[in-house]
C-alpha cells in the first residue's frame, strides 16, 4: 500500500523516471551485473529533482482570510509515506548507495 498526500506520489514517479533508464543503460553498456550502478546513479539524480520540487511546492504561501481580510499563512502538504517531499532528497541517496553497493562484485 502506497500512502501519499498532494503531489507526494511524484517521489516514486521521479525516482523511477531517472532510475529505470539509467539502470537499463548501464546494463546494456557495462553488462547486466552493473545495472544497480545505473539505478543508484539515477536515484541520486532524482533526489535533486525531488528536493527542488518539494521545496517549491511545500513552501508556505501568504494569503488573506476571505471573511476578515487578515493575513494568513497557507501551508501545503505534499508527502510520501508521511515524509515531506523535500526530505526524500536525503533518503533517496541512501537507497542509491545501497543499490550501487549491491552491484559491486563480491570479494569471494
């Protein structure tokens, strides 16, 4: 079950948009055992896009209450698994490192 709020589902979609082509590219250029390297690189690049979009979309917006005219600060909430989008930019590189490490040849 995937839980998101607002545009938070884009964390998954942006991650896949970067990781899948780079994973296939690395697999076709360097061999199938190095697909994890391409996936990791894609997730690292996706973290930059997720951070920038999360910062933009979750920024508070100054507005005015329609009834009283008093200033109000409206806060957006775009989350993926209850984590705001921009914080996924720190989680995705950890997953990327795990993908890259898993693609390294074993020392045995």
